[in-house]
């Protein structure tokens, strides 16, 4: 570990410095460890329970390192590779298996090799699998967390409850079954990613309250999931305090004050921790051809319709024109679908060889990138500047 920490500590002031030093014709992620640390602190200082980073959002080793260094010790993992990555890099960290559907051998390995004790389920067959595959241990060491479905909240980009989660009556039965088997039990939900209505957490906690009252079992933990929003263009996130206050209110209102609580932020921890430096490779009138696109770092522009702040980066050469224009932006692959769904507003004289900094790209970017057509964004450098202005 000390070796990793003393590895080349190169960092750049900002995107201009990177463009000048590397002149990159490939996309470069500009990582801001200081911003990741600030985001982590915001959760750690204000959330009353354990903050689990949702690894799927951005599993890059340097992102995990920055969050770990800032004090994150709990990780929401959903596969054996994620569990292995975290456990092997950070032996003192704890991983939680938050995927409601798991292979049998995967459950067994997570339990026996990596010491995972928290498993999410949303169906009786999955509970049976978890009990069978962890039979070597003591049932009371196991924490079975039942994932509840919650009503769609206004303004979320993905309604995760459509795929996972069980009804209130199913949850009551599952809690009793797991308790009867001797396990400790908990409840979990996910209100949906980029949730812009803090009240959704209160609504979900009321559902948990009803389920707990009906099941009449003691809860070992309550997991309020992820979904906390990041800032995008024309989509400024409500302050984190509003969400955490709503969680506190919902916990108290439903008699959960003594229960251990978890949250599982992904996007809100990492979105502002990274921007992306791409290069213009051809201009045809109002069309730009750039070196990253929907099969690389920018798929969320399509899947979630988010709009990212952008700015021209031209470290040398003429001062960019003050006049601005909207440009159609084409990705690098030969696929005709590889066109960004929103235009970029840039100086009217943008030209081949210029760079563009695309900000707020730390979440669901490199994690979703494909190798399609031979393009794969994988270069990360550290920068010291602040993210572009909120909602710019
Ligand atoms: C994806 C996911 C998260 C993280 O969600 P964000 O919206 O990025 O905060 C947390 N928990 C679970 C179970 C998830 O699947």
C-alpha cells in the first residue's frame, strides 16, 4: 500500500495544463481527488449511519483510493469482482452484497473467502439460496436485508424498483422466514437514481415502518439506498441536507431511532470528481466530430438525458471567439447512432485540434464504456482545479 501511495504523484493545474503537456488525441479523464474527498466528507459528517459507496458507479482504483483516503470504509458491491477489488485493496474495509440475485458459488465465495455477512434478497428462493450456501457459518452472523419496492418518485432518472424489490406483504413474510432461520434481518430500498424529491426517502421509510410493525421482528439495520442527485445543466440538485434531514425525520417518525442505518450513494459521491477532456477531430459547419461518444464515456446523455457542462480548452493559439453557437456532436465510432442527443454550446470558431472539457462525468461514465470499434477511454490524470460552476 505504501508503494501505491508513493507512486508517481503527477498532477496538473487544470484542463489547459493537461492539453499543453499531453496534447492528447484520445479522451482523458481529469480526476479530482480533492473533490471526491469533499463529497465523501459531506456524507460522512452528516449521515448518522454507515456510508456505503456504490462501487458500480465508478470502480476506478484511483476513485476508490480517494474515497478510502477520505474515510469511506463501507462499500456497496454487487458482484464477486467488485468484492474482490475492494477487499484486496482495503483489507479493513467492509463489503455488503447488495444485489438481490446472486449465483450460488458467488454467495459461497463472498461468505467464505471475503467474509461478507450482509446479503440483500427480494424473494423466498433467494433467501433459501443464501441460507444453503452459508450453512458453514452461524445463522446469527448473517444479516439478511429484504429489498422493498417503492413507488416511482417524481424526477428520478431511473426507477430501479421496477426491476428489484418486493411488496410489503412479501417483505413481512421474508423477514419472518429469515428471523425464524436464526438470521438477523434488515430492510432496504432504492428510490431511483438522481432523485430530485427528498420526500421520496420519507415515503419509503413509512413503507419500512409499516412492514416492520406488521412483521413484529427486531430490525438489525435499515438501508436507505442511493439515488442522491448530482448537478447537471438545468438540473441543480437540492442540497444534501434536505435529503439527510428527510431520512432522519423518517427514521424517527417510524420508530427506527436505535436501528443501525446505511446509505449507498454512488452518483452524488463521484459525479463532480471527474471531468473529461475530448478533442475535436473534424468540423463540418455546425457539426463536430470528437473522440468520445455514446459507446464510451457519454452513454448517460442518452440513457438518462442528462446535460453536461462543457467549455472550450485551447491552451495556445488565438483567443476563442466571444460569440457562441450550438454544435451537433458526433462520437468516434462508425455507428450512425453515435451522436450526442444534446448540442454543445461553444465559441463559434471552435476548430479541429481544440479540446472540450466535459464536466460532472465521474458517475456511470468509464464504468459503462465499451470497446466498440476499438475506442476505449482509459487514461486518467489528476487535476487540482474545482469543477465548473453548478448547473452552468
Ligand atoms: C446503483 C445502486 C446504488 C447507487 O445509486 P446512485 O443513484 O448512483 O446513488 C445504490 N444501491 C444499489 C442497490 C444500486 O443498485
